[in-house]
C-alpha cells in the first residue's frame, strides 16, 4: 500500500477519533445510558435462511416482527431517512430507519450520531426493498456500544498481514474469510473429538506445568513456583504422562492439548501450539497408521462433503490408500545421485550431508544423518498422504525397535502437502532399554553442552510396573487446520500467534 495513503489514513483516523469522543461526550451530557443487555428474537443469518423465499407482498401480508443486534458496517444517509448495514456474527442485513426512531431523542439533525463500528439493538419488521433486498424496517434503535476507533476502508479492508495478527479482533470484523476459517477450526476440533469418542477413546487431561519436560526433544519454557521454590516447565509434549495412564489401566485415551517449545518461529512453527496425542493398548504402529488414515478420511468427507481437498496448487485425495515407504526408500526416490549402498556408509553420508549444506555434529551417527538428509531433500516433496516408516533408533528414543533390528524402529510420520502432520510408533515398554536410551541421550546433550534433555526417572519407575504393548500417535492440530483450510502460514490458523511486542496504537 502507498505510504502517503497510509499516513493520510492515520491523520484521518486521529481526527475521526476526536470527533467520536465528542459525540460520546455529548451523549453522556444529555443523560444517555448504555444498556447492559438486549434481547434478540433472531440473528441476521436465521432471518435470511427462514425468509429468503418471502416476496414483498408476502411480507406485507404477514408482518414479521424482529429484534436483532449487531455492528454498523455501512451507513447511507438520504435526508431524514437512512440505510445501515448491520453485521450480526458473520452475516450482513440491511436496516432502514428514520430520524425519529432513536431512543432518548439524541438523534442530531445532521444525522451523524451513529458511526461505522457502533453496536446497535434494532426492533422493527421485515420488508423487501424495491431491489428485493431483505431488510428490517426499524421502529426503534438502541445504541448499545459507541465505537471510538475508526475502521479500515470498507473496499480495501484490513490488508496488512501483521496487523491482522496483532489485531485479530479487527481482522475478524473486516474479513469474512478469516471469521469463517476460525469457525472451521472449531468445527474440525469438535469432529475430531466425536470421532475419538465413537471409537471408544476417553478424553483425559495431563499437566501443563511439569517438573521434568519429556516426550520430545525440544527446549522448554521455564518458570518458577514461588510457594514450592522450584523451577517448573511448560510441557513440550504430554506423552510420558499419557503412557502412565495406560500403565494405570486405561486402554484407549486421547488428549487435545496446548504444548510449548522455546524455539524458532516460522510459517510452520509457533512456540505455543495445539496437538492431539492418543494411545491404544494392545496395538502396534500399523494399527495407529490405519486409525489415522480413517480419521483423515472421516474429516475430509464431513468437512468438504467429498474425498479431496485443495491445498496450495495441489488436489489431495484421501480416498486412495495412503502411501507407505521407508525413510531409506524415500531418500533414494528423491535423490537420484544417492545409491542404496551409500545409506549404510558413514563417510559417504557425511559427504552427502556436507554437499547439502547440513551442519553435522561430530557425534551424529548414521541414523541422525539419514534423518537430516530426509528432512532436507524429501519432506517438502511428499504431497499425497504418505507414511514414512522405519525411523532410525537414534532419533526415536521412545519407540520400540523393529523385530531383529537395533538400528530402526516401528515408527512412522505422516506427510501431506509437504508438511509433517502426524507421528506415531509402537511404544517402547522395556524399562531397561528405555533407561539405556535416556542415559545415552543425557550423555549426548551433556557433551554437546545443550540443555534439551531431562532424564525422567519417575517415568522409568512407572514403566517398571509394566506398560502393555501400546501404539501411540500424535497429530499437529494447527497444521491439520492449515491443510483443511488451505493456509500456508500457521499464523493464519491461530487466533493469537506469538509476535514480537510493539507499542499499541
């Protein structure tokens, strides 16, 4: 947008704000009191749906009295009569009124007491204009809230993306698509819960504040509990607590939760994010893969009414069987210069990672290097729903090893549209093996002078009571919503994303 136009708008807004304050002062001086409630008989949406087939003559013969409330989005003054466009939730309806219908006789001769953004209560009856638009003939207006700040130009709307994130309330008012997107998010969450409940999963809650942050490799947020005089952490994942519940006897559980990671911000990452984790006793990773596939097919059909979605420039089909390939197979598929024999050769993998610009740590083994090559060269190319399996043990400390293998695990990650959407595995339930892996991680991070790992002895103690064979899965809710609403930036599906603070203007 032109800078001169922005400065001009800012000056205009400053002048308009002063004028609105003067109007508010005039109203208070004349004894106007803002009501603390307003009883509505209808919403704008319900009126449009119920009376969309009613003609002008039908509305004349059958008087439909209405009482609605909403925000003024447009105002057209025509002498002593005017038209308003009122926004109720996310639906517009036209209001026709005359100067004598405002409560308390505060209507000015210049017809300027009402402004864009004011919230009104309207009582009257339905009619159709000569252009056949369903409208409310206003008999009485109650000013419920006076808007002091001016609104963006109705034709341009709110175009600044950062402002949309910082003033989401304004974005919701001005941009119908934004409002609908967050309605969709809520709808998606409710349908996920319904699917889980239909499949006999019990929803549970685990601690957000934890003494030891476990279940993932990530830097936590730290705070201090004054009464106990201890440092505590915001959870990075709920996994270890959920598995304690399986040990305790629950067989199918899930949690939709907020988790926190004190790491980078990008179009794919927000430090505060929503995820779902679920655990099924007496199942393995293949059962979890089948369950996720059914969940996504269910969501696709109930959200879109069909088996496909559009994401970015792609059409993604959920009716087809999800692809399955090992990490090694995927690397070979998308890297014609890499040979199968290279994937077991440490020196060759070192050279490949260097050529790709991967900053390798000297303590990395083959498994970690393979994972880095996969993320660098494969991940964004997995458009159709694809399970990548056989993750290296080195990057899967909580997953059970494949049969007759100590190097690879019964773990998968689900990729759709170039994004990692889900993760799961057969849970490691050998307490001695889990203890060994925790100690290996602890030594690695200690030698690397990093603080991303915390040894959880209480979880090992719980495992020693016996965890049945269990499949676990996790789904990134924010990315799932991105997928089903065709958004490429995670900030567009989070109402209030993390931003660097700025002075409020």
